[in-house]
């Protein structure tokens, strides 16, 4: 099993290209099941999660072809040969559950395993199921699988999500594109990844209004056609690499980045003493203050502070001036990186869904273990600013969401390498 070895080496300087968004791509790929014609995605990130979704689609009968070293994926679901998404694939990644809505809408039947993914909380799928039931689907849970059918086809309806779940919004949205009549989805997720999915579905012939707002209106159509769509930039990768020069007293340009994708996060960085400025090719990030100021953070659904950047922000706050509170409101069990940061000399006190961080002058390298995707990269950020060597083990989590992190950081001067653990 691989590990990442990092040696604290001073300021990072250079340029880091921002890949296409993992979360957007995983929402877009199942849309191929809605049409007999090819769907081509460009600006695809080269990640293990993308390979897992490709494998799942192939198991359903989709033809998947990767081009341009994996940056372009062409999918064709001219025939759905299988409507069962097996546990062995779905358990690896929660986004696999997104095939349920498209299979129901076009095929009328689906058997999908309950999902897996990072161990950051229960994240139940009842919001997905309730929304699809509102469209006329019949559901039965049996032996760890959701058995879903729409014997009379799906029919448009008004449905309000109890929570603005991104996954549930995507599943219901895709199903509604082929449902008869009008669907009004209230309290829908507003994330850029949802907006990106709507743009793609609209290019395929779907009739959707309201993306970026709390209400989506979908007028069902008889069929969708193929299209080519460019995946939006990954705002979580961008936010992560925005912190790398800050934590090391450096300066980095993020090529392809956009401040508009991370408004609340950028506001917190400004409050902490960070300069974030647009450039012709993206954004430039550097410290404005000698020492970062501690700032309180509360995670929220978009446009609030992203839960997927909470761990990385905690790493930065470990060496900030003063104390701050990080409140996690989206997922339980999302402070599992805190004990590992404490091994590096951080002062963190966790009570329930709030972590209080008191900054120290300097962290020290130590052997640490990644517990989930975002926790793994938070430990790498902390290691960049620490004295000595840090060995981060179990980095298979990292490969699910970050494309060639050693190359991107190494090009800016980091002493980082992948080693056999």
C-alpha cells in the first residue's frame, strides 16, 4: 500500500493547474444512461473514482472509451444490458448510487446496492428514495439492495427535499427529465456541480429551469440525445491548493481557478489575512500577514463554507494566531483528522460537532494515517509546514479525489514523494 512522504521545505512558488471537478463528473457520467446516443465529457479528472464509475457503467452495458490520457471520456448507452448495480462496485463509492434515477427513468427498473464511500457519517439515501417515489417509483429494500420499478413510468410531481442534498438532487433531477409532465423540486441543492449537470442535461435536450436557485422546474421530454460537455473546474481541489502557499508562506497561481466558485471560502481567507486576486489564467494566492489570524468556520450547504474544505482549513488554523472554532453541520464523524494533526503537535479539542483549534508556532513531522479523502490532503498540507518528515499512510483515499498531487505540489518546490509503506 502506498504512502506519501513529505519533508517541510519552506515556501511554495509556481503554478498549479486545476482539474475538472470530481463531484461534477461523477454526477454527469450516469446521465449517459438517459440516452441511446453518445455522451462525451471533456476536462475529466484522472482519478480512481472516475475509473470506478466507468466500471459500474460498463457493468450496465455502457460502452466507455477514455481518450487523451483519460481527460476525455466517451460513453454510449445505446442498450441497457443489465439493470443491477452490484455491491462489489457500489460499496467503493457513494456516487455509484446516482445510476438509480437514470435507470428508472429510461429502463423502468433498477436494482442498486446501498452505497459505500468515505467513513464520514451515515449519509442515508432516504432523500433519494422519497424523491423518486414522489415521481411514481415503487421501492423495496431487500438484502442490502434497493429494488426500484416504475411499472407505469415516472410522472412529474412537486417534491420538497428535507435537506438540500446534492446527491438526491442529482438523482431526482435526472429521473425527472424523462418523466411525464412537470416536476418541481424544492429545496434543491445549489452547488456549481448541480448547475453543471443542468447545463449538460439541457444540451442533451432536457427542459430545466432554475439551476443555482432552491427550486428546479423540469418539463419531462420523450427522449434525450447525445452531446459534448466540458466538466466545470474542481472548486475543492482549487480550495485545497489555495491553502498550500498560505501554510508555507509562499505564492501560487491556480490556473483555471475561479473565485466565483468559492465565495464564502475566499471571504474566510481574506478574514484570516490571505490575498486572493484574479489573474488572466485563474487566481493568485499569497499571505498578506506575517502570521495567519484564527477565524471561526461553520460548514453549510452551498453557498456556505464547504464541508469538503473543513479538514484543510483546520490544518491551516493549527499554526494561526489565536483560537478558533470549526463547526461541522453537514456530516458527523468528520473530525477524524484531528487526532492525526495532534500527533504533529496541533492543539485541537473536539466536542461533538465543534473543534476548537489553538494555533501553535510550528508543527512537527510524524507518521500519520489518512481516514478519508479530505482528511488525507489536510495532513499533506500540515506536513508542508511542519519541521522534519511526515509519512502519510493509507493514501488510497487521496487518489479518489486528487489528481497527481505529488507532481502538482512538487512542481512548486515541495519535497513530496510517493513511497511503498
